[in-house]
C-alpha cells in the first residue's frame, strides 16, 4: 500500500524508525552517533516518506477497510 514492494524504500523506512527509537533510548544512554548514522541511511527527501494518498473518492480509506474487513 505504501511502497508497492520497493525494498529500498522499505529499508529507508526501517532506518528512519530505528533512528527515532535510538533517539528515544538516548534519554537513558546517549548514543547520538548511531542516531545520526541511522538517519543518514533513511529518507533523503519528503517524496520518499511513508504516506498513503487518500482522495476520498477513488481510494478506500485503510481505516474504514480495516473496520469493515473485521466486521467491527
């Protein structure tokens, strides 16, 4: 849904999450060198970000689909 199987973008996404997680852990033990290293391996531009484009007409909302698929 987000990257249509593009492994390179998924790896960048994972490094972005890893940078955020490492930054959160830095409140206990500072490790800013790893934060910078992971962030450098993440997204370089905003066009690569994990974003679901929803226009309301031709696209099914993933939240609505999740709800209807599970008959909540």
